């Protein structure tokens, strides 16, 4: 397998997992902010941005800031929009190894992103989770279990581990432990 194709498949898996995980984290975070008035919104949002690796933000930090930086803004490398865009670019680079169904699902997700960004936040997160689950299901059913599959799964798995570590550090910070995230 060409290293270019392997790298593309790795990053496709990683970016799709990142979009899915970010949607899940944001959904929970925004739900908690709405339901628990005792939580300091600014502190909670700052911690979330720190854990998600967003360092270049300015202004007031609130739920609208995290929605912009982690969901809507395609120029923010940590956003759902940027992850879907990067997955599609990777798919374009590996198009000859992807099934038609998988390419179509990724491309349709990318094309549907502008309309999805105009939805209410919970609906956007549900849309992202459904689309990434569909793409992963298509990958499961159409990809041969060769090196390409292994690269795709490796990308998904590494991103899942990274997000799990981020969530654990958030829980530790909330419990008062002092952790430094690299």
C-alpha cells in the first residue's frame, strides 16, 4: 500500500472520530450548562476549551464561544466543521481505494454541513453523530480487511484514546486534581 493512501485512510478515521467525539462532548457540556444554574459558565467553558486544545481565542468565553470554536468555525482546527472538511480532503486523496458508498457518504456529509450548522445545537450534534455512524458502518461493510482497513481503524482508535484521555483530565480537574495537559 502506498504510504499516501495509508496516511489518508488513517486521517479519515481520525477526523471522523474527532467530529463524533466533539459532538458528544459538546452535547453533554451544553446540556449541563442549561440544566445546572450553579455552574460558572465562563470557568466551565474555559476548561473545556483548554482540554480540547483551543488556545487561540479572545473575548468572552461562554457557550456561544465554544459552539463557534468547537462546532461551527471551519477555520478552528478543533471544530467539527474542520474535522469533516479534513476527512473529505483525505477521502479525495484516497478516493481510488474507497468504495463508492463510502466516498458518497463522506462527500454528502461535507456538502450537508452548511445546512446542518444552521440547526439548533442539539440537532447539529445528533446529525453529526448519525452521519459519522453511517460512514463508519459503510466502512465496516464495504472495506476489505487489509492494510487500508488497519490504517482507518488505527486512526479511529488513536483519536478515541486521545479524547478519552482528555475527558479523564477534565474529570480530574473538576475533582480538584492538578494535571498539566501537554
